[in-house]
């Protein structure tokens, strides 16, 4: 075979471009493409295999194999040489295909006479779409230049596939972004929603793949990269020195933008016939493919940086910014790789749900989604590459599932599920103004968690008796600079106004770990969850804590005020924090400001150590709120952000209930008010157990109050307490099975 030249590549790409411009059915177009490639490369066979589902490749077109095998021959991912190319996402070049490990003979194709084999993956931005294969009778290895040329052609086919060029009558293959798709992620906020995709960062659509003038395209690339460098330098100046992590990312961007290797590869693609934007995306696809195989987390992050940088360059080249002019669809469900709290708050209650490709259970986005009471599923692979704005989407936050472009049967079943839940909510609405009083006469106070003004309308409609937790950090996290004291005063006053006399328990700033303020330097910690966070930050940065408690005192304007400190590990930490608060009360009094009518100061018990504090602590503190999310992770030594371990340990594990009983007994002995705050408080079975061991107040998301109240009103807490005692006495590890059996006997 003669050596390929740049002219050969350009001719092939131009022939493919011309093929794209002719209107013809999908199958005819596929057949024509294989003929063009076979003829241009001088090979005996050219075949295109496309994924008809995530695990199955189908021979969709061929020049040289038996025509009757088209749409008949199928392979599983990893099966045969073609399946191997698709699974590994890298070329396979062999002079003797039958001798290659994993070779599978497919008699219906008649390929036994072809010895040499070259297969390259058809992929776009790391997303597998299929395999492009050329074969010849003579045993030979294909040159690096031939491999490279075929990869360029495969990239063009990938773009054509993405644009739906091959869909047509007689084609069993359906283009990407048309098929129904079920994606599984991690539940970060429960609930269900149906709507349409709204991409936070819309995909750049490349419609011009082949160039007419390489020199002009090289100049376009050069100008765009120069513009990119200037924008990064400007961002570095703007960032200053206040955010080390942001600076590091921008410095990495700068390094890549000045990389000659990156630039050289794109220039080579352009010389072979690609447009500037197609050349950028080809290199981006290569980086995405590497992401799946790189074990080192640092290197993966750097490849992500290159991916982001490529997106910036593509937007410059195509003029497609984040705001494409498209209108937000009805019932929008936000789809993003990741998103900050400020950006999510800007969308507000327009959103029906959120789906993220990355994210963490305790992330800022999760906190905001909970505050907005919308379902959130995180760690959903490929969602940003699979979804298009306007796509029909179903989000099952309870199961951690996302149905993209669902078929009618899935949609019907999902709507039935939502209808059943809506019916249940109607039943719960009848209980709104009734107390959560068990059949034994014990009354449990049900409170709601909040973090935004938008939460407060739920206070009267949910049936909550108070706000058991108001997260004050969201106002700090959702902005680029420290809020002023006057802004905090106004915000806290509005919260108290909206509560209309009901108690609001303000938790002071809980930052650190996964919650990082962009304007505060983040320390490099090996284990942030157990590091410098929450009250520890407040005691070291007293100015911030003082400003916040001053704002709370002034916002009360003579009304009752409840303040609690997060992550108190020792009695002395609480005493120091309380002293700071009381000194500010004295200062406000001297200044002539109106003091709260009643001031109650509490602690969040989120570490096991505080349960064994001296008796004096339990007498000094006005109330204790058990922070169940953190307490459980520290009790079981299981990181709640780690999907490998976080679901292994149950709130109704007898050892955990026994520990909680210690806290209950100590609070009862000192007559200290006790509540439980966290996700588990909003799960009816867990809530029943917590009430059964003597916790008389539970704080949860507003939507959980109805189901919890309904179960408590049907139960006898004396019976629940006795049941848990029997489980403990029998040496069983978990009380859940016994409680579920008990609940099954209750009358609706």
C-alpha cells in the first residue's frame, strides 16, 4: 500500500464532507462512507460498527464483507477484536488478525480471507459510539500515518453520528441523543421530578468539520489560543491571592494554553483537513479517553483541566457561549457537571430538579437543593454528554436514577408513582394542624430545617412547629466576598419575621470540610471532615463569629433568640463560644441596642466525645441538638461522602441506639431540651425509633413532616420503647426488622 500523504487525507475528508451535504437515507449514507474510505485508502474492507445499546455493537455498514451480515452481526463490548477496540477505546493494529488474542471468527461476514486488521474507536468526548475497521488480504501492519488518518476520519464519523446524520428508514441503529437511557447515580436529595433538560453549560455543537483552507484555519486557531491566553491571564489577575485552589487551576490552564505539544497536535489535524474546532475537539476526545484509564487522582484532575480549557477554546472558535439564546423549557431540570451554590441559587425555585455528573452528598449544591426542596442526583456518569437541552427527563432522587428520553411505559410508571405520592401528601395535609401525638399520649415536636428565605413559606404549610435548624452559612457560601454585618442583620430579621413568632434555631457558621468560602484561604488538610471546620474555625477566627452573633442579636429586635454552635467536641469549646456571645450581648446593651427578650444558647452534639462531657456542661447548655449526619459518620468511622462505606451503617443499629440512649438519659437528668436533626429524622421508621428512645423533638426537611407525623400518631411509643429494649436484650444487631414488623400491624 502506498504511503498516505496530507493530500490523501484532505481528499478523503473532503469526500466525506461532500457526502454529508447530500440528502439521502441513513443507510445509504453509511454504505457510501465505507465505499469512500475503502477506495481512498486502497483496502479490501471498510466496516462501521455502531453501539445500538451500551453493551452491543452492530455491523451497520461494510464495503468488502458480505452485505447480508449488515444489521445481523453483533458483538458484545470486549468481544472479538472489534469489541476489544470499543472497550479499550484505543486502536488495534495487527498483520495477523486470527493469531491476535481475543480474535473471534464471524462466518456470516466472510472475513476469513482478510488477514490484516486496523480498528479505531469512534468516540466523541470520551463517549463510545462505535468502531471503524479496515482490513486487507495481505498480512501487513498499518503505518502510524495511516492510523492517524483513520482516527481523524473516525472523529468525523462520530460528529456525523452525534448530529443524527445516519438515522433513516431501514437503519436499525438510532443516533446518540435519541435513545432512551437509564443512568444511575447517588441520591443527594430525595424526591421525584419530571421535566425537560436545561444544560448549565450547553454543549458546543460543531457543524463544520472539514476545512477548505488550512492556512486560514491555522490562523483561526492561533488567534483563538491568543485570546484564550489573555482571558486566563486576566482571570489570574482578578483572582489575586485570595483563593489558592482557584489560582492553581488557572495556573494549570495557563500551562496547557502555552503547551507546544497540545498546539502542535491540533495544527497537524488542521493540516490533514479538519477545521480548527474539529481539531480542538479531537484532542479533547483523546483527553477524555485517557480519563477513564488514569489511576492517579492528580493526573485525572489535570486532564479535567485540559478538558475545561478545550471547552473554553471551542466557545471562542464557535462563538457559542453559555447563553445560547435558547429559552428555558417548561419544568426545567438542571443538568451540569458540577455547580456552585451561588449559581444554583440564581436558578432558584424555577427548577424541578438537579442532576450532576460530579458532586458530593454534603456539597454546597446539595445543601441548596435541600433548601429548595428539589430532588438531586449526583455522580451520574456521562449525563452532560448524553443530555441535550429540552430532552424529556425523569429524576428519581429516592432511587438515585435518571431516565433520559424515557419511553412511554417508563413515563407512565413514573407518573403513577408520583401520583401515589401526591395522594399520600394530600392525606398528610389533613394532619397539618394536628400534633404529632402518639396513641400513648406522648407528644413529639416536629420541626423543619431551613437555610434560605425561600424555605420559610413551608413553615405553616408543612405543619412544622418551629425551625429546628437554620443554616447560616449559605449566605456566606453563595457569594464572592464576605457579607457585611448590616446584610446579615437584614437577612436574619427577615427570617424571624417570616417565622411569625415560631422558634428559629440559628446555627452559627458551619464551614470547612466540604463547605469552603471562596474568599477564605482553605488549609491543605489530609482529612477535612475531622479537621479545621465549624466552631473550630469560629473560635480561631473570632472576628467572624463576633460579627455573626452581633447580627443575630440586632436582628432579634427584642424577640426571643435561639443560637447553637456546630460540632462542639468538648465542654470548654462551648464555654468559650458562649462567652464570646455573652460579651457581645453586654456590648450591644452598652450601645443601647434592644436585646433579645429571651436568649437560649445550645450546642450541636456531632461527636461522641460530647456525650461524655461533665455534668456541668449539660446544666450550662440551654438545649442540645444531635446532628445525626456527622455523629453517625464519626460513631461508625465511615465517611459520609464515601459511597463505599456510607450506606453500610444503619441509624437503627443497636450500638448506635444504645449510644443515643446515653445522651437522652443525661439530658433527662439535667432537664436539658434535646432534639435530633438530620436526614434520619425525616425517615418515618428511623423517626419512630428516635421518638421511642425518648427524643421528644425531631428536625427534618418540610416534605418529611407529614409522613413522620402520620406514623407517630398511629403508634404507641411505650410499645416502641419496649420493642427496642427486647431487641437489645436478645443481643440483636439491628432494630429495623422488628420495627418494620411492628409498623406493619398498625392501622392506617
